[in-house]
């Protein structure tokens, strides 16, 4: 069965206060197929800017990202080079930090683990260098096989970067505070920075259950839907619905719980663009059509509606999405089961 897209991840951002003007999140929608490269380059941009405009904070962040190995002071910053995708015979490290005394390779991983020989090859690069301080660092989102972490000098998790930024935002200067906040919000919205669990958790889970109830009633009332399957996972919550020859997903991603989505997989790109609303997205080597209901939109005012009008809003959203599926040539949009 086609699963909801992997480009969405569990987020810890407070749904009542999502970042509304984040350039990185906006640009990331156009670079989702280059997720790891985009995140790496955005992080390096932050480091480079801080190195020039707030060397003290840059030194602290460099110590954080290296697991304390890169012990630099403000006077070192002018001579530090922070680069991406530098080519060596043994490979292309994601981040390379160098100075007359330092040579640090940082391998960045989001969803994947390092290749079987990748870290070994970078270790060979380090052995060929003559700088006083040579280190290999692994920066990953998830825990990594202990056999791989033994190959590096330090293993740092993205949530540690997020925690650093969370407590340091406001301590920096001018644009640095803005850029730090932007990158922190970017990590948080994508589930890569952790925040404390607040009292909103209980009511939030109850409201999620209520929303699922509204969506279930909406698909129950639509005669075009032949079958309904409840689905929930680490990143999503909702339903698969059998509609002619398609099996769309209706529900929410925890990344953006305020947005209800209706997704149809394996659609012909040209046909999907004729729907007149929603959007077409690349999904691996194929395409999917996505329609969204933003519950926080000023055009919807969903949370201010009565329960009856909320139900009506959900039913109208489902009915409109189904009308588009018919137009998108459902035979060609057959989903794998």
C-alpha cells in the first residue's frame, strides 16, 4: 500500500503557534527531494554568518556541532573555513571545517545511516592531514548503529543543535537572532528539535480524536467511497478510502496537525494539473495530487465554528476533493495495495 509521504515528519512545534514567516520552510517545499543537502547548506549558512557577525556565538555553536571537539576562540574565526561538498578521492564530506590548526569532517544524516565504508574512507582523509586537530563527526537525526558511531570521534544529534539554538536565541545580535530563530523553527517544524511536553497535550489528543470523528462522518456520508480503512503511524493519522480505482489518504500529518490533507498517489502529472485547485507534487519517480484544508485559515475560521458547521466544512472539503479525483483520470491513478 502506498503510504503517506515520507517528506513529513513528527514535529514538536506547538500547533497553536506555528512559524508563519519562515523562509527556510517555504524554500524547503521546493527542495524536498534534496532534503539532506538543503538542511546542511542552511546550517552552514548560519555558521558562516555567525562567524563574521557574532564570533563568540559561532565558537559556541561549533563546539556544540562537534561534540566539544572543536575548541576555537573568537580570534580563530577569521581563519576558519566552513565549506560543503568538498571533493576528495575518498568521498565528498557534507561539511568541512578547516583552519591552520583544524581539519574537521562532519558527515550529515537525516533519515539514512552512513554507507558501509563511508566513515572509514573519511578516516583515511584525516590520516593524510597534518593539522594539529583532526576530527571526524557524525551529525544525525536518529540513533545510529553503534558499529558506525565507533568509527567517529563524536556523534551529535540534530536535537542537540535545536536545544542549543533554543536557549541561545536572544543572546546573539541583530540579524543573528533572526537567523537562529529561523533555523530553530525549521528544525522544530520538521521534528528535529525537541520541546517540552506541555499541558496542551491532553486536550490536543482529545481534539485530534474529535477531528478524526468529523472526517469519518464526512467519508461515511459520501456514497462515492466504497471502503474506509483507519490508519495511524508515527507521522500521520487518518483514513485510506477506496474511490473507484484509487486509494487516497485523508487525514493529518503531525508535522502540520492544523492542515487536513487529501492525497491521491500515482497520478498522471498533466491530468492532475487540470483539477483547478490543490497541487501536484513529485513523489519519488511518480506524482501525487494534494488538496488541503487549513483549519487556522482566516477564510475557514474552523475552530470558531459550531460542531455542526465544522462537520459541514469537513464534508464540503471531502466532496470537493472527490470531484477532483474523478477529473484526474482515476484509472491511471491506481494506487498499489
